[in-house]
């Protein structure tokens, strides 16, 4: 678990057809980092991409730039990009790769505060990056981080506990106040169900992909289900 990150780049996709406004809590959490606001404009199969870009491109670009500007002033950098696309997932995946994003935000109901973070962990190859990302996200904030492991049997519990203790130690070494770190382990035969059930008690989830493609969103079947069903926004840490 020796991976380290000197800074975090976070991709924030927004539907450019209905962009909305980012919540103050999201701006406060992500603003100190490098934020890429991706405005993706859905292009129906029967429509012309060039025609829609010509008709709405200038307006959409201004709206997405306005969203990006709201992240300014928190100490990080921000950039906006607009893509007219027929494939949202492919666009997010390609943009994340182009900007070498460390994490991608998914949609979800954003609370008034983003002060409690649930971090499901298992022994995958992305573990070091997940913990390094959490270190940056929680540093210099009164953020409570709960490291969470679902052991599928009593026999698997010791390995899960080892992972949780190691991650907790690493966060403390990185300067996170130990009072803001806890770890929990439960025994359950459906990790995705247990994570989703627990998610409602937290403001944000941070999960990792185990393959280098956000489009696949695979951590076994677990990450896919968590992203699809989570009542909270999810930050997916890329394996890069």
C-alpha cells in the first residue's frame, strides 16, 4: 500500500442538456483539488451531432463554464470541457483517461454536508490508490472516514481486518486525525447489498475500480451494483 498522490484530479460529469447547479457542499469538498467539469450533451440516434453542436454549442459551453467557475476560490484549479455524444459512458471514460483523472464523480443525492465518507475496501490491486486518494480528500478537513469491509465468511474475516487496519494506519501516517477514522467489518454473503444498506448513513461513498475502464465499472459485480443503487454520490477511484 505504498501508492501516494501529490494532488488529486477529479472529473465531474454533468448532463449539459440539464446542467443544474452544484451544491455548496460538493464545491467545498472538491474545490481544493483539480476539477474537470465535463458537460456531456446527449445526442439521440436520429439527430445530427454537428447540427446540435451548431445550434446549442455556444450556449452549452457557457453554462458548463459557469458551473466550473463555481469551484474556483477553494484553492484548486478548474477546467471545463463540452462533448456532444451518443455514448455517455464512453465519453466519461475517454475524458477521464485524457485528463488522467484520479477519480470520477457519479450522480446521487448530495447532502447539505459531505462530512461522512464510507470507503468499502477489499484486497484488490487498487487499494493503495483508494487510500492515497482518501488521504488527499480528507486532509485538513473535519471529515469522518469509515473504512468498511464485508467478509463473505468467518474464514475471510482476518484478511479483511488486516486490510482495514493497514488502511487506517496509512491514513494516520498521512496526517489524518485518528479521531476522524474508524473501521467496520461485517459478515455477509452479498457485499453489494451490505454496502448499499450502509450507504444511507453517510454523505458520500468512495469506491475503486479494479480494471482500467470506468466504462466497465467492475469491482467484481460489487462496484457496479453500488454505483447503480447507492442513495448517495459515489467517487470512483480509477486504477490508472
